[in-house]
C-alpha cells in the first residue's frame, strides 16, 4: 500500500521513522512519500520537503512566514494528488496538517492522525474540525483518551508513547568511550537542551550558559539540534567548560548527571532517561503575553502534565534567569532530591503505557485501510 506521511518537526521525524519501520514490517509492499527529516529518509521512500523548511515558532513568526506556509500547503496538495496514497498519516504539526486533512477528507482520502495536537491546552474549538476531517486518531498521552472520549464523544486509540520504544530500542552508549570520542573529561555532565529552532535556541542558551562558571566541578554539553549547523552555535560557546554535540542527544542524556531543558518533548525524553532536570521556557514578550491568555494549563512540561503534579521545576519567562537557574540546578544535584525524582520518573513511565506504540499504530492503520 501507499502511505503519505506529514511531520513538521524533529520529534515528528523520529516518531514517523519508527512508524514507517513498523509499517514495512507488516506490509512488505509499503511505499512511502513524506514530509519529514533524516530519520524518516533512512527508512526509504521519497522525502518531499525537510522539516527544516517548515518549522516556524510562535504567533509572530508564523504571521511573518505566512506566504511560505501557504505555498507549502499548495505544493503538498498537488503532490498528494500525484501520489494517490491509500492513506494520509498526519503526525502532530496541526496548523499545517489540519488544513491538508480538511481538503483530503472532501476527496475521500483516508485521514489518520498519529499524535494528537494539544487541543487540551489551547484551541479546544479544533475538536469540531478533528471530528469532521479525521477517520482515526492515535493518542500517546493517557489523559488524551479521557479528553476526547469522555468530554467530546470522539473515539480514539491510546497506543502509549513512542518515546519509550525509541529509547528502549537504542544501542547502549558506553560512557567511557563516549567521553573519549568527544574529548570530554571525567567530570559529571550537565546537558543543555535549548530546543530545535533558531529563535528559541538563541533565547535559551544565553541564560543556560550564564551559570557555567558557578559549577566548575561539572562540564556542560549542548545537545545540538539536527536542524542546525555547528556554525550557528559558535557565538554561544565562549568558555572552556562548554562543549557542543550534534545529533547525539540520546547518547548525551544517557551519560548525563543533570540537564537544563527547554519545554517540549525533550522534557519527557530527559525524564525517560531518568535524568534530573530543570525545565525552562522563554519566548518573545508578545508571543508569551498572547499565550498566557489562550492557554489554560497548570504546567508547561509534559512530565508535570502527565502526572498532574509538580515533579520537575519550571522556570518560565522572567523566572528563567541566572539566579533562579543556579538555585534549581543546585537542588537537582543533591543526592536526596535526585532519589525522590527518580521514583517520580518511574511513576511517569508506568502512566505512559509501556512499549509498543509504533507497532500498535501500524497495525491499526493497516487494519483500517485494508
């Protein structure tokens, strides 16, 4: 069968690649065409556009790039018509994907949504379009099933979180070899995960790096995003205590002692590696003020949202400063605090439903379109 997938971010590329792997295992004749990234490309098929060309962050940034977004939508529709897929698989990325789904539904192309948009956080009114335009929804957070089925009477499949598979199936990193390969010394590592887009990386790294001189018994390593070149990070790395690693985030987390993490999927990845973390967020003032008025959530990190309690500290906007960051980083380096956090992380993994998200989703998709 012919599968057309659309992912617009690094996390979507990861989950799309794992889904493609499972689809191939169950359908030897699977043919793929997709919008995604390098990981999906490794699974074969044809990459139409890389997510580097699609990722725009915040309200202002989206408005400024509206022309490009509309052009990409036009290109995507034309490409789908030429490919004539048996199913469209949308992976998160709602602003783009929901427009395509509305159009595709009218043409009676099967529409399946893997990884729900976070309408439980904002834009809950999108539920009308989701009910109208999607034949199936596969959710990865336990509270999403309750949200859709109990509150909105829309049946969905809870398949578990694909990050559990991605982390469990990876090759184990040898700490000694890793340090030697990347010229790291024997000091404990504090990982810095500043995000994937230029706008957020610039905002986050300045504050994250401000505390390095206060923790000289540790070495700081930036997890470079796969969407960025090393040259982009060069202006931020001015101290001997800071290193940069590109496309090695999981290897880095597996050998880290603590982490400073930009709010997003990375907070969950860090937790699944059982690494104590401080969650950070700082956007443009205009985007933040707008977000405050439309988002009604107690927390911004997936760790806290899933467990419905404050497990990891969140430093948001003005709270994200050198003084507060130093305080909170000091706390998670304390052995007693770390032990408490590890127990919370085990509760988190239990709540996510265990392994098999990609395999379950592939089976359900194939069953639905046969």
